[in-house]
């Protein structure tokens, strides 16, 4: 029997970040000491009190299904967190998901129909493209690599990319893979275009808590954006909870109702005891988060200085834990070579729509970061 897969799926590439990680693991299994700068997860343990809250919730029997949108206690805590960011969303306007990725998937499925146009700001996180393609949408892309990955100087390009055909625009600030935090002026430019062309905007704020001396504005707080913004966030990055799979989205009730159907017919709900741990993460982790962010800030400075010492200038990230390293035009070959020869894993920029770069994650110890850069220099990659 020959299987006939849908075009929607066959047009999608497997995740490049996960592919590099798999290759790195293969090398490690063969005995190589790989410096893995490809991973998109904090190298810190989940805060102890959050782990305890998860265990306590299990012991208390919180192991059954929950309300599909998530336990009320967690949605209340999320609603309060969003209010601190200036966003007004009642518990009826929030859906808790198994990870922010699932939140994004549900929103894209709910809003994008066959042929609808979606605008991405490149480099863009790898799964946006895949999600849009899986929904049957088409992509219009804006290249930010000429403007040090900042959006404000590229607003004219964004204006050229959007039209009345545009259904959705995805904004991710702080950005994976660049670490850029978009200025208020840039976000106001997004708002003006969204209002003019009646576009819904996803504001993926999963790195909002990880910034260095800047306070990112939530797009939904801008006048005119309240009813056209869907805010996405999650617990993976800020609270070092990648494997717990917990995220959420908040938006206009209409969208929540529609996406809620998809949510209840696919995942049912996020894991019960994990949701209880999420309440603890939102309420009692300020110190742990601050410590982690301070460590990332030091590592960012270290990597930027080391690279500068080798004559490599990068756009200095203001958030998240990534930066884009300018490499050969054939970034795929560069990354494969760096992994094979120097045993340093990075992710090709072309996976994010921007060839000529490799993404470095500095969610690794200072020693490993130093070691990785030394190896890239020794093997002639820097
Ligand atoms: N959005 C961005 C920009 C990300 O980088 C990630 C993870 O790498 C996610 C969403 C999804 O996060 P999770 O599903 O782990 O909550």
C-alpha cells in the first residue's frame, strides 16, 4: 500500500534544531565530546519549590482530567501575571496548553485557512513556518538581517509585505533566534499596519522574562491592539520547565471559544499536576528567575567579548539566550562542518529563513561557551 500524505504535511521540513540535536547526540553516543550550543532550553534545574508543588499535587491526587481550558487557579494566576504586564484578560480569555508550541499551533489552526497570508519577521522561529503550512496558509516574509535584526528600521519593508489579504502577523520579542527586543516605536508601527489592514497579531512573549536591562512592551497593551492581539507565553524558558510542557494563550473571547474546540478535541487539557506546579512558578520564583537571567547576562557578555576578540561582530541580544553569528553564505555546510570537525553544535540561520548565519544558544556554562568558541577558532570556523 502506498500512503498518500497531504501537501500540507509534505511541504513541511522536520525541525532543524531538533535535527542538529539528534546529530549531536549521535556523535556523543560515538564518544565525541560535543559542545552543544544548539539547544533552546535553560541549563538550570526547575526551581525546587516548583518541583515540590508538582509532587504535592500528584500526592494530593491531581492526576485526572482538568477543565479543558486549564484549572481555574492557574488561569487566575495567569490573568494576574498578564495584568502586571498591562494586559486585561479574564479567566474566560485564557487557554492553558501543553507548551507554548501547542498554543501557537491552536491559534494558527483557528485563524488560518487555505490560501490565507501570514507575515513572518525573519529570522523567525522554525515552527511558525511549519504551522502556517500545515494550516494551508501562504507566507510573506520580512528580512530583518539588514537592520541588525531590529524591526523599527525595517517598518517600510513590513508595510510592503502586508496587504488586505494578510490574515495574521507573528511577532516574537524577545526573539528566537536573534535575541532582539523590538522598540515601542517598532510595535507602534506594527499596530498602525494591523489596524489599517485589519490583521490579527500573535505576540509570542515566551522570552519576555529573560531580558538584559530592557522592559519589552506587550503588544496587546497598545491602543487599538486589545482586540486583535493573541498573547502567547509559557513556562519552559523563564522557569526552566521545558519538559513539563506548560504554556498558554490569551486573546479575544471569540478566538478562545473557537480555538477551545480544537484544544478540547485534541489535547483535552494540559497535565493536571503540572498545572498546579505552574501556579507556584508564577507566584513564587522571582528570585530564581532573577538569578538565571543574571547568569545569562554574564554569558552573553562573555560570548560577545570573545567573538569580538576574534574579529566577529554580532548584533548584541537584549533578551532570550541566543545570538546570530555571521558565517559563510552556505550556513548549512558551515554548521555541519563545525559539528563534525570542531564538535560544536549550532543551528543554521537558513532554518529561520536567514542564510549566512548560525544561531548560538548561550544556555551553556561559561566554560563550555569558552571551549566551544576556542574550538571554532582552532578549526578555522571563526
Ligand atoms: N516560541 C518560541 C519563540 C520558542 O523559541 C519556543 C521554544 O523554543 C516556543 C515558542 C515553544 O515553547 P514551549 O512549547 O516549550 O512552551
